[in-house]
């Protein structure tokens, strides 16, 4: 009986998606306008052949890989900046007093609101154009620096705020006890601050990655882009290929879902004994 109940619960998750798919297909057949509402079999034809070239933008798989690379690089840049700053702001009152007002003024600004200004500052130059020593690495080829900055802005603030809150949530008794035992400086950071604040830091990483992924797709629609899922969707729109647009949207949603589930699994393994 327990097995049947589990199967029933798992099957219940697919009821709504299947119902929506049926409604979509019925509406697409009734409307009969592929440029407005593509049939699901046309979308599936794109999704089930991810290595075939689409239009002139390469294959779906290639564009997915390029988008993933961009978001990972921008996300890592945000992590390397936001986590140390968050630890410092959470622990040192003087640092928090100096930086907090600036953070709170910049945080409400949507990442995409920075696009015109970043384009004015950086144009459509790639990373190797700004850092010539990276020109020899194929990883940076075709990656616009402005795209990384948009991802960085989107991921930075959730990571920063959760890191600050993680440090502030540590009971003062823990820190005072560690100080009494002689811990200070780097040992205090490594043995007390980071482990105790790690649950909230990981939560901030999960939220930051999700926001960075959304910002990436929009950033890939900026002038100068020539690859990635965002560019693929925009180019397909110009050619009235709604089937490719929907396939790109499905790929975006699937990747975002997998990344979020990956972080939830990590949280479960680290903090809930594998019960996440």
C-alpha cells in the first residue's frame, strides 16, 4: 500500500502538466497558425533533435552549452565577490556601516535596468577584447563582458544578503566561546563563521543562480549577441518560428529546474542528512 501511495503521489505531479499540454495541443490545432501557437509535435521535433543545426545559430545543444558557460562564469564572479563581502559585513559592524547604505540603494534596481548603461560603457566587446591575456583560451571566445556583468548583478545581491544574514544568525555565544579558546582571524572564519552560516549561504547561492539564469537569457537578447538560448529565441521571433521559440523556452525552464533541484539536493545532503 505504501508503494502504491508513493506512485500515486508521483503520478499526481504530472496531472497538471499533461492537462496543460492537451489544452495547448487542442488550441494549436483549432487555431491552425504555427507562427502564433505551434503544435507540440513541432516543438518536440526541435527538442528531440538537439544536435541538429537550427537556423544559423547552431544546434539547440550548442546554444544551451554556451548559455550555461556564461551563467557559470558570471555566477562564480558573483560568488567570489559577494561571499567575502557578506562575511565581512555580517561580522564587522564598521564594514557594514560603510557599505550597507550603498548596497540598499543599488539592490532595488533591476539588473536589466543596467543594460543601457553597461552597453554605453563596454559596448559589445568580448572578454578577450578587455583582457587580452585571455584571448588564447577558447572558453572566453564569443563571451561578451557586458553579459557577464548583467549575470553578476543579478546573482550578487541574493548571495550577499543571505551571507550577511547567515553570519548574523550565529549565536554570539558560539563566537565568544571560540574567542575564549583563542580562535581569531582566519581560524575563526574557517571553523566558526563559514560553517555556521553555510545553510543560508547555500540558499543565497541557489536563489542567486536562478536570478542569474533569468538575467542571462534577457542579456543574450542584447545587441551584439550571436549565440545562446536568449539569442536563439529572439532570432526565431524575427523569423516567425514559434516552434523554436517554445522549444527554447522549454530548454530554459528545464535547465533552471535542474539547477534548482541540484542545489536543493546539495542542501539536503549537507544539512538534512540526505532528506532534502
